[in-house]
C-alpha cells in the first residue's frame, strides 16, 4: 500500500515511499499519517457538502474506530483536567493566538510546538482545574460578528475530524495523492477541518420569531468560494448509502421544511456575519468552504460556541474561475 509512484509524492505532504502499513496505531489525538493509514474517509467532498446542505447537521459522522479512540482519550482528559471543557479552556484553546498545538497543521498557519503547553490556570487542591470562561469586555459585541476582537476567538484544527474530507473522486488533479488501497478513500491534505471557537454566542440572540424555532433546531450553515451551486438537499436520498454504517435513513432526519423566500432570506442573514468572517480568512479565490454552526441540541460543549469550517484548497486551475456571489 505504497504511493503509486515516486513522482506522485508531493513535497512537504508525505515522505517518499510512504507506506500505510508502517504507521502504528497510537493513542490520543491522531496524526495525519494515522488518519491516512487507519481512519480513511468514508465519503466524498460532494457528499459532505450535501450533508451540510441537507438541513440535518447530525448526519456528519466520525469514523467508528476513531470515535472509540476519542472516548478513551476523553476519559484520560477527564481524569487529568476534570473534563473536556476544562481541557479546552485552559489548554487547547489559545485565545487570539495561532494554533500551536495541532497535530494536523493548517496551510494558513505555519507554526510549530512540542505540545508541552502549561494550562493557564492553577490546579485546585483536589487536582482539578477551575472551569470558567475568561471575562468578556463590557464593549464586546452581543454575538459573534466579523469584527469580533481576536482575543475573543481561538481558531484551531479539529483534532478528531469527521469521516469525509475527501475530494479525490471529483478532482482528478489530486490523483497524485491516491494510495494503492483498492476502494479505500483517504483524507487529503487539501481538505482541512477547522474550528472557530468564540467566547460570544454565534447564533444571534434576537432571531425573528418566524425562523427562531427552525434555527434553534437546525443550526446555521453556508458555503464560500464555490464556482458552482452547492448540492441540492434533494440529492440526499442518493447520498445516504454512504452513511449505512451508522444506520441513517430518511426517516431518521431531524430538519425543518423549506420556508418562504422571506424566511429563507432571514435564515441567510442570521449566518451573514459568520460567512463574512470565513471569506476574510479563507480567501474565496484560493479556498472553497462548507461551514456550519450546530444547533444547541448538537453542541459538543454547551455554553462554548464554535463554528465548523471544512476548507478545500483550490488547484491553480480553479483559482481563475469566477466565484459565486
């Protein structure tokens, strides 16, 4: 299971002769090599965009083996920090600074770290860590906007990515990274899964009454940098077989029906600030993104808001294509 040929190796991404069979399975947060070797993506970039655009963000799944590894890791984190929220607040999140702890580095941030960061809070007598959000300035916005001060934001890579960051099948220019693993589809470096954590609420508190129940159930989502419209939710029945390992069928979906044109515009406006922020960071001529904000029912860390961003770095040929407004 080596790279198809030496010329297929892209400098700086994988070493020449990279062989997935030589990558041992570790513990804790996975490396990119481990994801390639042991936790391959289960669906394509188009399928992933279809899930995001379907209206049910619960469709996004993590590899089952990786989920088991996450559970073991989270138990260790709970023993060390008193819970994942403490771990995030006082170790993993670095407000206003680049992500220096990621094992899955971003093309946007070239930083290094030995991973030995001392938590910013002192341990309590029982060894636990006091979990409190740092104070929000009195003049801070009431919710997340494109002008939110950087010290209220921490952008990190997702240490435990979902199971579908893969454009190989649809973008032949990426075939140089395909490994000879039969039908196994691998997570490519061109797709990144970033998390934009913020001390402020992301969903506006003053939602119009006509769409508030819908947004609180479904969340928010959108796309940037697209050169063609996103996949229609009507394609979901054709895409669901990719989720057969999780037993997902159409009758399992939790989503609201499409509203009136006026309601759809109100939903779009509710996510407008998030979209502006993403466009400013992931420049549309260079990046295509699918982003979403989980509704309260799906938030992994209640009380601490974050935005998921799937970002695909475009090929040079795509950079010249017009972007949809």
